[in-house]
C-alpha cells in the first residue's frame, strides 16, 4: 500500500502547553453548529470478530460502541489549577469537609434563603385558625425537604453525573454517549477512545437497555422529544436566573418594611432594584474576587437559622415537634381542602435551589455535597422552619413578616445584614449557573453564539456573558417593578422550579434504564414516587397561572423557541454542506496543483465537516489566483463529555495523496472546556502537531513494510493496533475522503512510549526521503506565514419549502445569525490574515 493512498488518524500527544484554537471567523459559529459525521456514510467502527465469539452473540454485535480503553478521567491533563481536582478517587476526609464548607456558599444559597418567604407565602393562602394549620404546613415543608432534596437528589440524582459534571445538559450528553440521539450525526469512533468517555456496554442479560437504545436511535421523533425536553429544562433554569435574584433580594429587603417607619412597598421596590443593579454590575469582575467570602457568610447564615430556630422552639412552643407525624398533612388537607391545595404552591418554595446541588456538581464532589446537605443544611433548615412554626403557635397573625418577627429584637439588624448578603450570594450562584448553562447550550449547538469572557485564569467555570447578564438585569427590574410583592413572584418562581425537577426526573429515569441497567421495579419506582410528588406540586402552582405563574412559561417559551430554531437551522445547514461537498473524483482530476498555482504558506480553512472536502474550498479555488502549498481543513468539534484531556484533543488525517499536501485537523472540546485563543500559540501548536503526525505516519508505514517482509499473512494483525477491525469491519472504515477501495483508517493513539518500542531503523527519518521532503516543505510554508480561510454564510430555505420552514429559516434563524457573535469577531488574528468568500446554503 502506498503512503499516498492512506488516510491516517492519530491522537497526538502534546504536553508542552494547553492547546488553543483560533476562532475561525465564520466557522467559529459553525463548529458549534456542525462538525459532524456524514449521516449517509457507513459506520466507522464495529466490534471485532474475536469479541463476537465470547458468548455475547448478536447482542454484542449490535452494540458497536465499546471504547478501546476505559481508563479513568485524566484530570491532570487539563493543566488548569484547581479545576476538577476534587474528583480524584483518593480524596481525604478533611478535603471532603473543606469542599463541603465551600458548597455552602455556591450550592445552598438559594435553598438557604427560602425561610425568608415560605411560611409567608403558605399562610397567604391558608388562614391560621387552629394548631392543625401550623403543624400541617410544617409537616408538609419537613417531608418535602426530606423527600426531594435529601432522598431524590442527595442519594440518587447526584450519582447520575457525567464524569463529575451535573445539570440538564450533563444528563443529555451522558445519554448521547450511550445512544446516538444527537440531532447532528457527530459520532466518530475516535471520540469513543477519549479516556473520559468511559462507556460501559449493557450486559447480554439486559435486552431492555439495548431495546431502549435502539428505539432512541431509530425514531427521529424520540430524538426530537428528548431534545425538546432538555431545552425546556434549560429554559426553566434561565427563567430561574431571572426570578431568583428578584425573589431573594426583595424578600431580604422586605424585612425593613414595618421595622423602619415610613418604609413602604415603594421603598422596598426601590432598594431592591438598587441592589439588583449593583449585583449585575459587578459580574464582569468575576466571582473569584469576592467568592472566598461566600462560604463564611452562608455558614454564618445557616448557623443563625439553626440558633434562632432552637431559641424559638424553647421559648414559644416545643410541641411543634409533633409535625414529624405525617398524619398532620392529612388533617391539614381535610380541614382546608382547596385552600390547602393552593398552599402547596408556597410549600414548594422550600426546595428552591435543590437543582443547584446537581447543576453545580462540577465545582465540587458528590461526597462533599452530600455531607454538607445531610449534616448542615438539612438540620438547620428544619430548625428554622420549626422555630417559625413555634412562633406562629403563639402569634398566629404574624405571618406576613414571620421570619423577621421571629428574630429576637436585639439580633434584628445583624440578621438583616446577613440575610441581605445571603440573598445576594444566592442570586450570584443562580446567575453563574445561568452563564454556565448558556455556555453548555452553545457548545452543544443549541444556542446562538455570544461573547464569553473568562474572569479567572485558574478556574475554568468562572465565566461572564455580557448579553445574558444585562438581559437578566433588565428582566429582574421589570419583574420587581411589575409584581411589587414576593407573593406574586413566588407564584412564578414555583412553576420554574418544579418544571426543572420534572425534567431531571425523566432524564435520570432514562439513565437508570439505559445506562445503569437498574432493576425494572426500582427504575419505575423512582419516577412513580418522585415524579408523582412533583406533578402534584406542579398542578398546585399551575392554579396560580393568572397570578404570576404565566411569567416563567413566557420566558421558557421564548428561550425554547430561540434554542430549537438555532438547532434546527444548524442541522439543515450542516446537511446542506454534506450534500454539496466536493467529490474525490473531482480532486483527482485537478491533480496535486489543484488546478491553480501553489505558493509557499499554510492555509487554514475552517469548516464543519469531519469528512469530505467542503464546497467552500471550491469557491476559494475559483476566487483566488493561487493557493497555499499546505492546506489544513480545521474543524473545531464539541463532543458530549465535560472535558477532553489535552493530549487527546487533536486528530490529524491526510486528505488525498501525499503530493497534495492537504490535511484535516479536528480539535475536540468538551462542553466545559475553556478556549482562550491566541493565534500565535495555535499556529505553533498546529505545526508541532502536524510534524509529529508526519513522523508517526512514516514510522507506521516503515513498520508495516518491515513486518510485511517477515510474514505477509499476519500483517493485518501485527502491524496495526489490535483494536482496528478487519474483514467486514474494514470495509466499513472506508470514508468519503477516498472513493476508491484503497483507504483504511488507523485509530492508534501515538505516545512517546510507542516511539520507544520502534526499531531504530524505523525511527530514522534520514532513511525516508519523502518524510524529509515533507518536513522541509512544512518549514518553508511556516516561514511564509498563515492565512485563515473563512466563509461568510447565508442560509435560505428552498423555494419549494413549506411556509413554516421558510418563516423559521428565512426570518427567525436569519435574524439570530445576523445578531449573534460573528465568527471573525472570535478570532484574534489580524484582518490582513483573513480571506472570506460569500456562501449561500439552500436548505
């Protein structure tokens, strides 16, 4: 086999610096939109014949997703100080305690501030006429906290993490790895070799998991339904980012109402707006500069809640401990009937922020979050609510300001200050979670491109999105100005919270069935118990639809339409690129000169395809009088894992024969990866990677040649990595880059250890004149500089498309593309290094 007829793909090990990829103008947007495997092309990997003979039969052959290695998540490869290091397996008890202390300031701010308004909202629907009202409401709150945050999230949902990452998109990416449910066909076998993929095949005994997997992959309607479910949950989280600051800050400030003479509703609204403006104005500085204060402030807040709760219990009525008897819940509903049902909408506010335990998991560890909630948050919240209930047993008319009225007079001002700080911290945590959620949605191609500012050089999770920040601020001010009451805001707040919880319940149930292969009875019991409780709460909060409950539904609908429109347009655009890619026969006709003049230099053409030659390349050949001597098709691709280890980030492949000097570079990123581009660093890194690839390719060819001389019959086994399929599987490795039946693919990961095992005769580049020629041509091209080829794309619906499609693509999607961050704006290269051509895609 001639070297020019080969298509090499190798994971190049690079340890010198963290890779960064220059944002490729028009393609910077499109690496979010596309960079997928052609849906028409045959699968790249198939379980080899040896595995099929180990008793697994047809079940094993139906699952072509076994990773080539399942080593643990390589955290150190990221080379980011303090990022994800807590996910190490050997974390000590004291480290867990330290992390648990930090979780107080990030994870539990929202739930910790709920005692400010829960009973005030509950008893705005139910009047206190007897002790049953107080004990029933207290029992409801206690068992709601015990059932949802403690039983559901702490003991079940936290375990459904994606390599230490939590949240709606983390669950979606986890499912995408086990079943091809992504709307864009972006799976490559090489992606499954990333160490953090960590797939586990269903066992032969559990056909159920396989049937679910195949149903999800076969039915496009289920893929769309799953995507809509995830986008709905994400929209609800963004809605929380609006309602949490408004609710928390206004509840804290309302303590001044009645305490300070003349401080009425207008003053509460004005002060709340002032605090909100200040809160959103400091976002650009990053939470790191004040984040070290978060945990101590919230720790002091929880200590205050517990202490005041114990004080009220002992002073007013310790008999409220009877609320541990769930019979009072039954008596509460029996006595108040429809009013009690309405009061559930206020009761659900006691678990606001429960989703944050899962969404913020990436910054901590499962054990630390479990420890903090079980031993600090849960008991302090129970004591706070029991103390307020004890106070209400003595003063039943103090419901409007129950929290501040139950605080001892001498502690009012210190508690007010701490409550205000705690409310701001709770708001900060939700704002940061919204930023992270939008970034993940952008990475998975479900949100228009926006400017992202990284506010910390050490912590990858600390980001700032200006457009989202100012949008949240304006919406918060509008909400506070219109509603002017925490009771009305609470009606909206409840719907958003319960909506996110229901989405999580459905996704975790799918994880149980598909990935965990849980016993069917337990898998059904989970949604039956927790889903039923959440649906009951949802039915209660929906009764307040006209009293503020419409607000989160409007927010969710708007964001859902934006995200789905962007995803829908991106899928159609990618499919159009696949159809219009340049055929290999045409490239063969052009010859190695590409029908033009080849001048020294390196041309980096950003595109979305991981296979085939993009049609935009043909436009450049027609428009330019000459083309560079070396052309690299750069594809920036996001894979459904949180972080791609640095040494596994890049894949290189040769395009066409050797004398064409054309290559493909696929840069893979996880949805949590940080891309701080510097074009000089990227250019140097790409050249180093390309040179290593050329040397590995030459060594591999020389080794094959040597083995072929020894034993021609065994070359397919001994000269290649044993993981590469042969026989029938080899035929399926043919990809559109080579239309003739001569191409194969090597998925070998090259490391320095591999090099050391090669014979010295193979290692010497002096014995390979073609390698020396290519390296000298590469050095000459480097001296001539780099040029970035970008496409300024326009997407239009075909004339024969139905009306709704024309409306969505030609107007809504076009509007989003015009107003989102342009690709060239994301590149830090001088404009003199950029060449752009217009390109219209008819979809």
